[in-house]
């Protein structure tokens, strides 16, 4: 099974939640690290794990970012990492898989399925200190999931008129991974 690592500079997770019942607020986690065992000829054997520094959350609004990092939401002071570790893979198409795995947020772990699309591989340049030391083999993956944030103890909310809420319980997650083959 080929060994890969996530290239942090080209791997990110986006989340979005409904805000005030009328729009979406999006945020990102960048510089995600992880490892992957993957062979496209045997996708059912794929396994991976990743770790996200929760404090790297970014929505573009400092006040909102600070609130999301606080004890009301991610409590990054006491829970500095969000992790995911795959437990099983079910191919559902030639390049489509459902990956079951354990997501941990705020020290609460739940099984969360990821719907993963394998985007292919390519030999590419690899620049270090201004010198192309390539080629390096890269593979791309896109994944999506939905979680209920209350399942992970991310419970802060407030109400708005007519039984509305400030932040939706359901969070949509999109993940883009660029993996580098380990020589």
C-alpha cells in the first residue's frame, strides 16, 4: 500500500453554518497535516488520519473567529486539536468512496462518514529553496460531510424572533486534500 502525506499548504477544511436563519457563514482550517495509505487499485484498503489545529480557524472576521475559538464553541484553549481517523472504506463508484471514521471535537468522538472523491494523480515539480527537486507524485481528494455540532458539545446558541436560532445545529464540511507520495 502506497504511503502518502497531506501537503499542509494545499490541504484545507471548510465549514459552513446557517446564520440568523437567512444566510451561510463559512470558515476555513488551513495547513492540515495527515497521513494516508492508498492505492487506487485497492481503494477499500485506504486508511488515513489527520489533525487540525483548532486555533487556526479563520472566517475573515476577527471578532467572530475569537468567539468560535472561545469556550462557547471550540474551546481551543482546552481542546487544541480536531482529529479524524478512518475506520472503514466502501467504494460506491470508480472514484467515489464512503469513508467511515472517528471525528473528535472537544474531546468527544463520533463516527462520521465522509463522502470522498478521488481526483487522480500527477507527477509534479517539487520546489525546495528555489530548486526543483521533483518530480513528486501528488494525488487529490475532495470530501464532504455533515455533522450536528451539538453532538460534539458545541452548544452555544441564541434565539431570534419566530423560533429562529443564531447558528444552525447542522454544519456542512468540505475537505480538499493534496497528498504527496512518500518515496
